C-alpha cells in the first residue's frame, strides 16, 4: 500500500490551486520549549509588498532546539527499507532499474536480508551501513524517491536539507564529517537532501562535536515580522484584515503608533490569535503544545482558544490525523481563491489519477508569509516562513498542488 491517500476529488474541485514553488498571489526565552532566535550569518531584511495587511519589515532567522532538547535527539538508523503493497517480483524489477552495480544487487536479493511484516502487507530489506555509504548519488535518489511514497519511510519522504557550506564552516566539523555528508547527499530537483545522517553521527565520538552536528542539522529557517508605521496610511484596511473571517475590524490595532510617535514597528506576534501567539518560535514541550503537535493541529486550531486534539496522530497513525483534518475542512471551511487572507488554510496535496494525499498544511498570514509546523516530532518548531522556504522543506518526489480553504464566516 502506498502512503496513506485521501479520496477528496470532489472537494478539491473549485478550490484555489497553485503549484508549489509559485509566489502566492497577493492583493526569545530560556525555557525548555522556547528557542532562542538569533539572526543567521546570512540574515537579511526586507519590506513586504504593501497590501491590506499594511507594510511589514521581515528579517530571516535560524532557530535551533534548546540544548536540553537537542541532547535527547538521536538520528534514526535507516537500516531497513519498507515497500508496502509490493511483491518481491515488483521490488526486484524496481531495484534492477535503480542504477545499482551487480555487486550491490547481491545483498538486496539474499533471503537472509528480506522479511515481511506480520500482516503480510509490507516487505522489508535490510541494508548495511557500508552498503548505504557506497550508494551513488543517482541510485540514492532513485531508491529514496520510491521509498518516500510508502508510509514507514518518513525520513526518505522528508529528508534533511543539506546545510550550506557557510553553515558547515561555522559548525567547526572535522573534514571527515563534512566529506561524508557530501558523499551521502542526493538531489531532488535543485534541493540537496540527506537521509543517512545516522551514518555521519557514528563517525563522531566527541560529545561537543556531536552537539554541533545536531545543531546544524536541526536548524530551521524562520522569520521575524513587524508591522511598520507606514501601515497607518491604510488604517481601515489593516484593522479589517487582521481578524477572523466574519469578525469586526480591530479598531485599536494600530493605536500603539498613535500613542508612541517614536514607535516604528509592532511585532507581528501581537496581531496573532492567542494560540499561535503562544506557540511562535517554540518547540513542542509536552505542556501547552503536545509532543505530537503537527501541521494539522496548528493550522486547524489557529483561531481556537482551546486547541482540538483530534488532529494529533495516535500510535503514529498519521493517516488518521490527515483524515480528521480533511473532514474538518469539508465541514467548517470553504474553498478559497487567491488572493488569500489572514487565517486561510493552505493544503499541500500530491495528486495523481487515482488518489490525493494530504502532505502538509500551513496558515496564510500575509504577503508571501505563512505559519507552519514542519514535521511530526518535537524537534521542529512553530515558525513563520516564506512559501519558497516551504518548497525547500518539502522536496516531495512528485509535484505538490496548493489548495486554499477559508473558515466559514459566523455572525459576530
């Protein structure tokens, strides 16, 4: 069986649709859960397009988990490949097309390296560390792109983004570590990806170097966003924009500028609803934010003062969480056409003739900026990103389409 699919063809017809990669049309603390955001070495700032949201000053940040959380993170060994719903004949035919050498094929075909799950639906092949290390970049791409379509292979579906050369220099990693990382890199389009990080971790015996390696691998892009004083020129539009669909304009939104003539900007966090205001730039800590918090939980609770737990996967059943999310979209939301508005949910969906898979959800904020929780683990924070950053984070093997949804208006 391929990765969990959703039959949502009828619901998707008429929804605002974009191919991921296109620009969206526009009209810190010390606590365990909170990161300590600081500008990256390549940080840059810019002014957003002026729109009904006003004008925003945007700066790039990099976030890494706090050290107590980082110390607990381990790289999952990728020592077994899972093929759901495939026969051994089909798997062997695929491997024959994977640009492997005859010697590399031998261990993959040996019975002692093969087994199937108890329910008989998944066939698994054990692969050694040395085998993975010796794969060519092209074989690695072909195999991992195929594995990405099967539910158990989460790392192949959402690989690490390979750090920039500058980031690796700042991490002060030994040459053997950097060389091995480059050797294990493969590409999805223009995106440099890494799955086999566990092989690199085995080369590191120094605890401090291991922490530096973890920090550079679990570093996430985010944005600091501020509303500028020039937004006063569009006061009525701005007051009407930063509200829940159907809500009354927030007449006091820009009053801080009136009271403080020297004030140049207002941090975006003050414009967000209570839940995302508490979550922004934090990592799930098992308290206010559950450890299983995912993109569905964040997106569909954006306006909820008390978060609904239905979108949290039980026993790692991400397919059930996705199904709950789609049911909520069908019941409580309506298709939204661009230009999108504050609080719209954008669903990233892989589509083919037979199925539609809900891959990810984000919340549209303004201009080309979205709120997102990438990944299903507590290792990834709640962040603001540009849509181009989302594309970097989700280098899916097949194109993703973006569908917009808006919460149905309720009488104020």
